[in-house]
């Protein structure tokens, strides 16, 4: 198809959060008869359909009424080698790693296996409306390369890195710090800023990374511009006790990363369920963000995330699915789970649909330093969006038939929409996923 010179004008109800609802009122913007104008893969306009139509008579119209347009979702914490261990319920973090996750991750030594899993992984991201993801790669460089290749082939925005560990896991998963440095340097050469890919330095967690390995991370971040950083922090009480034992000089868990300059802007710390106020203040001052993974926190029994304390301290928070400690792909269910756990947490926050959309989109883009590029429909941003249209006889379709208020419609979408409602997903205006139902049309 030859693109129309005036671009494409999509017509459907539309939601986005161009502002932070934890800091500003009216952060959720919605248009009941909305329009999204796309030119050359970029957002050229977003608002009421009628005004956009009038202002841009030469744009080709795509009528998507009957469904809803949301910005593409941003998953800020997910493990590619854990796709096949989803659903392992009944264990806490360290036992789950030993018995479930790590033996599966060791299989990533086989590049053919890694390629197969990588293709399924990026397909699942797209099929759930995730257009940008910060991903823990594998402990093996070729498998991590396979993830980047699969992400690029699928057209997704993948930020990832080889997972680094030199102790206390399965020996197959360990690298020496020297080898980690060499392999990461080469992956960074190959994939950082190639297309939409970015590289994130990724020590698994302080538990499995010696001081020498954390020093390698610091060196890599110094040697290359624009790298991101990701790891785990304060997830589980048993894990935290081990980290305290392994780093007796550290005042707390965060201090281990701080010693090596790793807590900084562009760093995403997963979980942080059991943070002290002192740590929260330092995270906020340093500019690191926290990936909140409510399904994982509940499934592994890690604890209730203190969202209010993070927000009050000024720490950036976004959502992550934490596949496979979590319960699957998709930021809608993660938003719902965040809402539910806040309902029952001591001092929990009452989240509305605008908070959930922000946490699933722009907050993630901000955590990754990509808010100039994606996360909402601001002018000039990449046209990354998900088109949701519930199956005709589904409960969600029934609710939406009677519901008029945009906030309640969005709340119903977070409550009831799963992958079956994802019709089409685009990154930079290019289709990265279309459901079978969309293909039939
Ligand atoms: Zn994780």
C-alpha cells in the first residue's frame, strides 16, 4: 500500500496520559470520537476527530470505531529466558530460582533453543500490546543476541542486556568478570542504538554478582554513551538477608549498587518491595526508577509494594510483568493487579484508570529515558499504539455497550481486556501485530 501524502487519520475513541497523574490533575486525556493522525510513522495530531478531519482533509481515513486506541504499553521488567516457566506457583524467590527459573535459563546455552524462545517471546509481547520492553536477556551472549535479532525482526523497541553473574547460581550460568566485559562490549557494539534497540547493563542481582562483576558494569557504563542499567533490588526478605551477609560493608541493599555508581538516571531497579525511607530518598535523588511487578510480588509472596512511599519520596515507578516470576504478559492485567494490591496494602493508594494507564505507558517511557519518543500521543512522537476491540459477545463488549464515562470505560478495559481484545499493534506507524479477527476484516 502506498501511504497517502497527507498521512493516515485513525478514527476511534482514544485515551492517553500525557502528564503524570500522581503530580497533576486531569492527566488522563480522552476523546470519545477521537482521531490519531500519523505521518511518516510519527504522531502528527491527536484529538477530536472532527477538528482533525477539517484541518487535514487530505489524510486517508481509517475507521476503527467499535474499538479503542491506547499508547503502546511499556514493560519495564521481564525475563526472556523464563517464558517457559510461567505458572510455577507455590515457591518463594530463592527456591523458585533454584528449582524453576535457573535450570530453564541454563538451556539458553543452546542457540537454536534460544532463537525459538526469542521468537515466541517477542510475539507474545506484541500480541499483548507491549511495544517497548526492558528485558533481562540470557546469561549467554549468543542467546542475548538472538533476543535483539528477534525484537528487531518483530519491529519492537527492545532494551536488553546479557545477564551477568559470577557466583551462587548454577555454575553453567556464571561468567568471569573478564569474559562478561568482553561479551558485553561486543553485544553493545552490535546492538546498542541499532534501529530501535538499546543496550542495558544487567547484573542479575547483588546476590549473584561479586564486587569485581559490579565494577565491570560500572566500566561498561563509563565506556559507552546512552546505556541503560537494570537489576533487582529489595525483592524478598531472604534474598535481602543474603545480600547483607555478602556485602557486610554496605549500609543497605541499595548501597551495594551505589558503591559502583549504578543507581542513577537510566537505571531501573526491579521490585524494591522492602525499601527503607533512606533508600527511597537516595533513589529519588539519583534519578533511578523502580519497576513495580505486582503479579510477581503476589505470586512469589514477596510482599506488598509501598507505592505511596515511593511516590511521596519522588521515586519514578512504572510497571513490569516479571515473566516468569509474574503471571504472564500484558500490562493491562499488571495495572489491575497494582490496583488490587493497593486496595489491600497498608497505607495503599486508591488508583484510578488514569493512574493505571500512566503506569503502563508514559511512566515506563520516562523510566527508560524514552518519553520524547513514546508513551503518549504527543506531537512528533513515534506512532506506537495498541488498538483494542473486545470480541463481540465478550463481557467487556457488554459492559462497553452501556458505559459512557471515559474513566469507567478505561477502568473496564483494565479489568476485563486480555490478549483476545488486542486487534492491532503498531510501532512507528508500522504494524507489528494483527489478530486473526483483524485479518478477517
Ligand atoms: Zn525479575
